[in-house]
C-alpha cells in the first residue's frame, strides 16, 4: 500500500510533470473508481493544473476550481504516460481504472491490481468534502508535530502501539510497512500499550517517526513514479523481511499474521527476546 513517503514522492513527481498543464480529458474506465458525481469528472477538462498536494495518503490535483483527489488504497498506483496511447482504453480490460490526459499529450493512469477494488477517486470543490480527508489526524512531518503533540495524542490510547500508529484519524499517512519500520527504529514492541509509554519512550518514538518518514521521503524525491515501489521495498529494514537477519543485531526477523495483513519485528531489538505469537492463535508465546 502506498503510504506517506510514496504519496509525497508522487506529489513531487506530478508537481514537475503536470503543473501548469491543462487537463484535456478524463477517462473513467472502471465504474467503481469514481466516488462522487457532482461535479462530474468531465468538468475538470479545460482547466489548468495549478497545485498538487498531499493529505495523509490522499493525493490532490487542483485544476481550476476543482480538485481531483485520489486514494490509492492497497493495490492502486499512478503510472505516468508520455505520451498517452492514442487508442481509447477498453473498460474491463486489465488494471486500468482512470486516465487523465493533459494538453501536451502526456498524462497518467490510475491502476489497481487484484480483485479487491478499493481505489477511490473524488472530484470535489474542496478537499475537506472527502470523508477520509475530513477525518485525518495531524501530519507527522508537519512543522508543529513535536514530541509533546505526539505525547498528547497517545495519552488516552488503550490500543496496541502498532494499531495506534496506523490509525489515520490519530496520525495521518503511516500504514502497515512504515509502522513496522518506525517501531523497529524506536526499539519498541508492536504490542506495547500506546497509552503507557514512558516519557523517554515517547521521545524515542517521536524521533523514529520523524526520521524514518523524512529519510523515506528524501529517498523517493526525484525517483520516477514507476520506480517508487522498488525503491521502497529495497530500503525497508524489517517489514516484509520475515526470516532474514535483523540489520541491527543479526537476530531473525519474525512475523505475526492477522486475518488480512501481517507485521514484522526483531525479538532482540523490540521485545526483549520474546517471540510474539500468531494473533489468530494467541497473543504471546512465552
């Protein structure tokens, strides 16, 4: 799933390639992708792209008075086309969900792999009209997201730390992969109670949160949209690395499986050597 660093890199990429161009036409290919109908997507045509912004994991392209807001969900992606194919796309063929064509013949496709179709596109007059954006918590890379703000957010939490970090209404933009990376950098267990961190643990978590995301954003800056997935996977330290050695201590990275996802962690670095059990069976193996 694209998370804050990848969406920020896409924002940066579109700012270079689409800013100042006029939208020639919008071609919805998959019926499910458009979540709004007023104003219609066709109203974007003829307007110049004046801004590209990010809200958490949402990408926002401003064209005239309208906003084309996209959430890529788990299997969605943006594929740049230069030029866009001359033949019109065929509905129901392949992963293509929506195509945007610009006045110079370039543009981009929004695609989605797999059978679970969750890619969402909204055409609105104000990004705040998108329910997911309206519910977002603060951006962890914002200038005012300091250590005390994180402490205040976590103070009343009773959930596991892993779940709290992934909650978009608490902190915007962090998903399954980067929550694993942040917790590994902070040397904290994913099963630790989020509201019971010590002052020192909050300080360390804040530093790991900001540093992990900032470094990922910087690595993605200037990378072509088509190479961002590979760049992310290459630089992950624990997420998706089950069975491999921890890059810090050499212990074997372990995995905890849930119904539709999994997390990875290092026992030595994060849980005092304890092996966390499969959540479908029990909470902890002691």
